[in-house]
C-alpha cells in the first residue's frame, strides 16, 4: 500500500517481548487487512487498544491529514500514548507539519506500504525513533527552516519558544546569580528580570524559576 520509508535514526531490533499494536480506523475492512499483515510480523500482536501507560504503538489510518485526523492523534496522545504511526493515503506540506505538531512518531504512505515497511516504522516508534519517506523528510526540513527564518527569527524567538533576552536571563540564573545580580549584568532593572521570569513561566506553564532553568537546560539553550 505505502511508499518506501527512510528512517530518521538507525533502527533498533524490536523488543524481545511481543509488541502491542493498536489500529485506529473507522473502516473495518482497512482494520482487518492491516491486522492480518501485522499479525504475520514477528514479535507483534494486534490488540483492540493499547492500555494507557502501557508500552505499545498505535497506527492511525487516514485518507489525509485533516482536522479530524489531528484531533484523533491528539486524543490518543492525551491517554499518555506517545508512539503513534500515521498510515495516510496522501499528505501535503501543511498536513505533514500538522501531523508532526500533533505528535506522530512516523508517517507511512498507504500507496507504497508493505508489511515490512510498516513493521519497520512501528519498530522505530517503539524504540523512540522516527520514520519518514525520504521526500517528506526533505520537505519537513525545508518547512522548519522557513519557519525559523520567516516567523521565529524576526520575533527574536527560538524553537523552544524563548527570546534571546529570556535565554540570557536563564543562563545567568543557572550560574547562581540572583535577580538583582542578573539585572546588573544585563543592564536591566530587577523588576524587568522578574517580569522576564514571570513571562517565561506563565507562557510555558512552568512552576518557578528553577523549573524554567531546568527547561532551558533540557532544550539545550544553556
């Protein structure tokens, strides 16, 4: 059914234990056909649903990436499931970006999918890795570069959602400076420093300045 895929990272072997795979589709014929293909793959077991919090992969079957598809992906992620492979008939640039934003781990075209290609994508998702067809990977990278140049950079933002000034404040806090010392170092008032910290914690739903510093470290900003 789908197109050949290029893995974003090197693949690892499937876990020794059987991998639970759930199929999300409203079409019983598509589900039956896909289940038959996957049942023949070593180490995989098709289940009705992956229990919340349990290890497994959900395959979402769709004709295109529309609002209903992204809503379904987000709903699945809302149950705590982060390993989602999208099996889609067609996808344009906007749909690709929407799928990635919604939280898919891999995208496979239905027109070129084989049981082996799909099993590879599922195995990659289970290992915490990603899979995209080569042309989609190139298009995604182009979109990311365009987003940085045309939207984020003119506003002084990074992909982590922080401005250069916010990063500078968090970097000095991470060095152990208090707000007054940060203000003197950056030629800000202490009130301005506190406002920067408040803006960051409020916008990113962080608990306090310590949490904000930890977030910046995890994002590789400081």
